[in-house]
C-alpha cells in the first residue's frame, strides 16, 4: 500500500457530514426490494431520523432530492475508468449529481480512480465534497485486519458497493447501521444454456427484467462472460465481505441490521418493521434463546442421519 497508495485516513480526516446529529445511518443498496421501500419512505423512521448513504445510480431515483443523502459512494469501474466498456453510461451519473444536489454531500470515490478521472473537472457542483477511500483490500495478518481498518486502510472491495458504504459508515463511527436493498438475488434464474452460456435474472430497484440474460463480467476493459466457476468465486467474495464487516462492527461496538426482505445475507441481525431479530434466528424463533435453537438444530440434524 505504501508503494501503490499511501497511509492517509481520508475518511476520518474529512469526518462526518451529519445533518441530524445522530449515530444511526441508513444505507441504500441496489436490490429490487428497495423499490417498495422507497414507495413508503416518508413513513419510515430509518429515513426520517437517520443519516442516509446512497450508492451508484440512486441519484436517478425520483425520491433522491427529497431524501437528500448525506453520503454517496461510487465504486464500480464503469464510473471512473474511461477504458471500461460501460463508462459512457456510468459517467452520466456525474451530470445527475451536478444538477440535483442542493445540499452538502460527501461523495466517496476509489483512490485508484484519481489517476483515471479528473473529479475537480467533472464535479462542478460545490455542494459535493469528493473524498477518496483506499482501493486495495487488506491482505495481511488476520489478527491485525481491524487495526488497519480502523486507520482507514483496506477497503470494502469484495464485489458489491454496499460493502464500501459499510466500511465508510463504520469508520465514521456510526453505531447503528440499517441496510436496505441487499437482496443479493444473484442466483435467481441461474441456468446454463446448451451452448454453455451462464445466465441469470439481473434485477435492481431501478430496473427489473425477468428474462434470464448472459452473465457478463464488466470490471475489466473487456466484457467477458462469467463461467460457473468464476461466478461462484465472485459471489463467495461478496458474502465473505459481509462476514468480515459483521465482525468489524462487533470489534467497534457497532450494530448492522439487515432490513431487506428475502435477503440472502445471513451475517447481520434482521430488522422487519420496528422488530429487531437477532442474527441467525428466524421469525419463528426470534423470541427463543440461542441455546434453545442450537438444541433444536442438533436434534434435527441427528434425525436426518439416522
């Protein structure tokens, strides 16, 4: 990191941008479930009382200017790499941000992108403060991971922008983090055609097409098809990232709540309505002790092996 980046903690150096003086923050992911959440956001205290963190294309949503997220992160290469095949469409986000943001907003960008795009030129809106975060993942001794994280070193680059939002929110000392839109429905309609083309249903809150499409890896300079092996490896990294940041939150004395209906993420406590459900407990078992659930699990497991 010393050679390729540096040891600056840009996140803490620039500090919070909290309008509501709160230790709670709501992160809005890209999943299709967010569409229904946004339809009723005015009745949701996670939007009204918490600071809000938007990602990627949220600025194109009709509610963006009313919700006024204090924080925003762009993580995908399509937003900053001119050689990326999707850069032309991704870079339109800057025009949207320039035209819509009428409040102070922190915009977090990959440190590696600073050499590829001139943010001072492309972001002309003075309400937007550009803050880099480190691109490189932590690759050192596991016992030292969270010490480095707390110094702003490392990143949430595990395959989904939400993990970078989590990394930033936790390093800004938010103690309760409520996450919407992490459906992670990567496996919907997963199939392999007779020509060995891997396909699935790719859906977000801003678009939904129920027809399976070929899975394309757009993170490089060419559009390359995923194979089942590379697809599963990529998604393993996403869920690994969630596990790491669940543990990092515990290390900091913070709590992350998964507020997403039908989410495949199983590493955080759940929140449904005003009800908080401890991690790894289902609706049915929410009021039972963890020990009781473990006994049931062991008993059921033994019955299957007889």
